[in-house]
């Protein structure tokens, strides 16, 4: 039987996953409620079928894949349809949210009588060749009925022998390292540029921290158009760290990404300055 998988929104990640699933023979549903024309275009190219909420929750699996700030609201929006559905999906929250947030989402979903799993995605969206080894779905909770079916549909799934919150915690820590380093490298590069030593910093990093400089050269150019989406993720990481002193680091990084998002949408002064520094020794 053909498996039906719903994806809450056809963003870059959602449409990439949807395209992979469709190529593997799954029927892939999505919602375009409140979405842009570009979202509709991505869904069409990916082979995803836009449906109403009542049809969305009639799938075998419902993967919530969207910006972190929308993770709880989408669960609340779909709750009435889930409660009324005679055949309920397995609801998997795959968003970059804190364990506290995912527990709140779980409560909303379970109150409808729907099975819930905590998930996280590590890696970029699937490319035209497929998911490959670089995009991995981690699941925690009672995963026994989900893994084989999702793996059979083409997803790279790894399970964590842990309750709800573990998969989200893994994503928080991983994103805190990778996106945190991107922010720190960008901030210090711009600081050096303002003091007229940007090129000297680039040359020193290239000489003494070659791998780090190469990583920044690969990561930072793609950061600016995504910065607006990383703000909420950094706030979630700050919440993940709770009241510990280090939580303030990620609150600060969230504000850094707010600035980069505004710069990218505006005059791009910092964007261009940083790109010159990154490219000066990585070309």
C-alpha cells in the first residue's frame, strides 16, 4: 500500500523532504494556508499535494517541518482536525525547538488522541539526487511503529533510546555549536574590519586555523538569507539552557541574527564587508 505522509509546510526543508518521499513513491500532502506563492511553487515542483487541514491529518504520518516559532501554533491549529479524525496520523515534530517547547506540543497533540514523536533534522535539505548521508532524522519516544516505515520511504532515521525531548535536545546542542560558531566568527570578523585589521585576521586564520577558516568560508555565505529563521532557534536554545548563565550567550546570538537579517534585507553593508573577509583567503 502507498504510504501517505503530510508535511506541514513546503519550505526549503519541507519541500526537499517532500520531493524525496514523492520520488520514493509516497503520497505527499502539505498545507498552503497562509503561505506565499513561492511556497506553492516549491510544493508543485516537489510533487506535494496541497490539501485542507482535515485531509492533511488523514495521512499515515504528519511531519511538522517549519520555522521554530510556528511549531506550537501549527499543533494548536491542527488540534480540532486531529481530534475529529477517524484515522489519526503519527505526529512527528521535527522542528528546532527546546525540550520544554516540544513537551508543550506533545500535550496539545496527545490531547487529541494522536500518537506523538519528538524528532529533529540535522543536515541540509535533500538535494536533487536525494537525501544521502547528510540529512538525518533523529526520533525519541515510542518509535517502534515509525522507523521501518519511514526508512522504507527513503528517510535516514536514527532512534534515541530516550523519552520525548531527547531529539530536540540533540538538535539544540548541535545547532548551538554550528550556528553559534557562525555567529561568533561573523561578529569577530566584522569587529576586526571596523578596526582596519580584517584582512590581517583573515590571513592569520588562514595560516593558523585553516580548517576553521575554510568552514566559515563555506558556512557564512549561506547564513545571511537564513538569518531571519535562526533568530527563533537561538531563542529556543537560550530556553533550552534554562536559567544557567550561558543561556544569555544565545539570547545575544539571537539578536545578532536579527541584525544580520535586517542587514541582508537592507543595504547589506555588514554582509558585503564580511563576504570580502571570508573570500579573501578562501578563493
